[in-house]
């Protein structure tokens, strides 16, 4: 049977045109998908080549054959350029596209055909056709020259560039479409290989170009690879993204939240290997909501905890094609977190406990219920022995009265733990079968916590939590001890204060009565002495008044020291306090110059501020040995503070004495009379202020008293407080 070669080629070319046209239409319909637009134009060019090949094989007119030859060379050049454009687009390199580059990609491979079409104008190329008969087949054959060969070499370079782009993309680790890329690369090689055979003259007839026939085959392969399942499916998904051996369940979901792939761990979790193409919520209702919340959730039986980690699955163009969900198992972490939260909640109960026995019971309850231990007991130190303060239900009843006495059982493991302060796992005699062997953790000087597990095994985590529990128990017991000591100290202080107040009251009452008697006797004797002796009576009267006044001042000081801050402090006039202190400290007849420059300020203090300033001014006056004694008093602002500066021109104060001036041990002959500078430091501390000495320039010393400026609220209530305070002082002075 004689095969009609030309007929077969004509039919094949027609079929190639039909297939390429269908693929062009389909690709153009889905041209919004990356790479399909250039592919559509590539198929349009393929349709043109196939139809031109039909005309080439069927024409007998040399003029028509010449035109077809030139147009075929033009279309083949366009196909080469479109192949590179398609490769760039498919591999995600659209950013390289510019108008000039696109024009260059399409024109450079077609230079020969453009020159051939315009050959009558310049005669640079040879573009003739002649009829040649080989094996009884007569076909037109194109005559070419060096320019055609150069153009062919250039096209080979373009085609190789396209293959290089696809090859590089095939080897990318994040290429989700390896199968698809491989199909495109293989189909392209088929067409390029056949075209290469024609160019090299390895066909049965030099006029036979069977390249268009390959478009029917490779066009179908590429079209299916590109357009199947909306450009992405389970088939092209790279399997290495799922890591089948990963212990955590992994799900690959498409944009419709259907499972398109999964690993073995996911199969084990959901108990079925039929997960493909199923919606997530069909496999496990509510799982999608848990994934969307991006929080730890419980799943399975028995319950395990999973932390969902989601990452987008994108194609080479950055388009989202689904997401990869890794369900990271965090059961151990969640259990540790639950234990820590439970311990935090228990700590509040420890803090609120009022008895050591209550703390011990909380410890036992936490060890058995939260740490999931078999049994627990707490032994507290008491009179050189360990007494069972609390035991769990699993411990024998005899343990409730168990006492570890070192004189009788010095080698008992509980006592050795307490004495050494080191944790240990050892036999625990006397606590029944539930605690034959236990983890023993010391609680400092307070005792020992003993914890027993069902299988006598203690993981590192169990030991850590037992240590934390023992430390928490120790802190709670120490707090109870401090509270007990504080209560005892407070009771003792209150008792001492009551005793001191009683004796102070008796002393002040006796002193006032004595002064009344002395003053009465002095008044009686005044008429019995002569004028030259009357100054003795005046001295007695003066000291009686001063002692009576000092008794009242001591009462005020005691009340100020024992009062709360709100009761102790008021807003007072600083200038009034200074003026009052000058009247008391400076004798009008004294040979001393006093300069005062004060701002009208109100500070935080009380009525004893006048006594404080009096002591400082007296010290400046009485210790001034200058020929012309001088005292200067002024105020300065220091932020929210007001500094009262009392400067003298006396002998000054040594650096050593400056650091000890306000100590209780300083003697009155080193300062002034009255209460002295220790009283000043105590009161300034109660006022929240400071007092110190500096050198005066050029001679003397400067006492600086720093008061806090009174705020508006305290100043507004000062008038009401002053009235009530004055009334209370008047009554107290009459006591």
C-alpha cells in the first residue's frame, strides 16, 4: 500500500491548526491566570504555521509558494520570540517586561523574514523557491543563504534561553508545579527536535517540514498541564512540602478549604486515610474554626493539644493557591502551662492561709490533684522533730500521728533530707504502702514535703514542679512566721507605748503639780525678800514657766510621733513659724543682728515646726562667738520643696561634726539648749523633709531645713484642721 505522505502531512497540519486553535481559545478565556496569555498568542502563531504548511504542501504556483515560504519564516520567528515570552511569564519574571524588550523579543527572531519580504529594495538575502522531486514526491524547496543560517543560529539561542528558564524553574525547591513544568519542557523539546531535523536536512524530502504536526501533540500536552483544574491540582503539588515523616499532622488545603494532601500523622490523628478532596469540617467538625482562631485547641481521644501553624501556598507569581496547616502537638507544653497556672492560683490560697496546717493541706492537695501524684505528705519542724501536718487520703492513718524524732530514728530519710537540705528519692518507712518510696524535698527550716508516684518513677519535670511546690510552701510558712512575729511585736510595742504613755502622763502631771507648788511658794516668798534678792524669785518663776511649757511640748511631740501622716501633717505658714521661733530664741536685748527675708509660702508640717526652727536658731545664736554676731534667714525654691536657710558668722562646724550633728548621742553643750538637734532631725523626718549643715562663706555655718511645699488640696483643708487642732491642744494643756 502506497502511503500518501503529502496527504498525511496535510491532515496532520490541519489537525495541528485545529488543536492549537482550541487551546488558544481556552487559554485566552483564562488569560487572567499567570502564563496563559502568552501561551494563547503562542498557539495563535502555531495555527498560522500549520495553515501555511497546508498551503505549502498543496500549492503548485511558484509565486504562492514564495509568499508562503516567506510568511512561514516570519511566523516561525514569531513563535521563537513568543516561546521566550511564555517562558518568562510562566516562571514569574513579568517584571522584566517592557515595551522595548517585548518588541525586541518578537522582531529579532524574524529579521530574516523581514529582510526577505523587503528584498526587492536591497537584495541582501536569497529567498527563492524551486520544485524538487525526491522518491516520486515533488514539492517546493526554499533556497537560503548565509543570512538565513545566521538567523537560524540566533533562533536556536532564543529557544535555548526558553529551555534554560524552564529548567531552572523546574529545579526550584519551592516550585509547586514540577509535573506541569516537566510536561511543558518535554513538549517543547519535541517540537524543537523535529524543527532541528528539518533545518539539518534529515527529512525524507527537503520540502517536507513536519514541525506543524507536533503542535497537535505537544499543544495538547501543554494545554492540559496549564489549564487542568484551574491551573493547580493535587497532581503538581510538590510532595516534599508535606514531609511524610513529620510527627505533627500536616494538611494542604485549597482555596475552598478542601484537603488536597496530607501526611501519615494526619491519617493517624483522624483515624482514616480517606482524607483527599474532603472539606476540613467533614473530616473533623469545628476543626476549621480552631485553625482560624490560631489558638491551642484539644482534639482526639484521649485529648491532645495542638497549636495550628498556617502558611500560604503561593505559585511562582505570588498568587494564593491554598494554605499549609501544621498541627503542632503541644500536649506536654499545655500540661506544663496548666500546672503553672494552677500553682499560681494555689499561691493565692497559700498567701491567704492563716495557719501552717492550712498551708500543709494546700500542698498535699496540689501535689495529688494537679501534679497527678499518687500520695503526698507534709512534715513540719517542731521542737527538734518532724510532725506530720497533712497527709493525702492514700497514706495510712498511722501517718497522721507519725513523728520523726532524730533521737529515736536519726537515719530516717525524712530527717536526713531535712538536716542536709538536699532533695532525694528514698524509702519512706511508716507512711504505709502508698508511700513506701517517695521524692523528699526540704522546705528550709520548716520541714519536708514527701511525694510518691504510682510507679515509683520521677521525671525531671516532676522533680522541678515538686521543688517549686516546696519553695512555695516554704515562702507561705515564712510569711506566716513573719506575720506571727509582727503581731507579737505589734502587741509588744502597743503594750510598751501604753506603759510609756502612762508614765509620761504621770510624770507630766506630777511635774505640773510640782511647778504649781514651787510657783506658789515663790509668790509667797516674794514679799519676804528685799529688792536685791528678788531676782532669785524671778528666776524660779521663769523656770517654772519653762518647765511647764516643756511638759506641754513633750506631750505634743509624743502625739505627733504616734499619729498617722494624715493626722500629723498640715499646711502651715512658714513665715509665721519663723517669726515665732525668733521671738522665742532671740532676746531683744541680745547683741546679735538678725536679717530675715522670707517668701509667703505654706509648707507641709504642724505647729511644732516653730519649736523645730527655734532649736536651729538658738544653736546659731548661742554658739556664735563672733565679735558682731549675725544670723541671716531666707528661703529658696527647689522644685516642689522650700528650703529655709539659717546662716551665721560663727566659728563654723567641722566636717566630722556635720555628719553627727543630728544624732541622738550628741550632747546639748555641742548644740543649743531645749530639745536639741536630734529633735530637729526626728521632726523633719516626720514632715517628709531633710535637714543638714553646710559651710557659710566666708565664715560660719548654714543650717538648711527642706520642707515640702503644701499642695492646693492640703492647703484648702488646713483652716478646718487648724481650728480642731487648736481646740484639742488647749484641752490637752489643761490636763
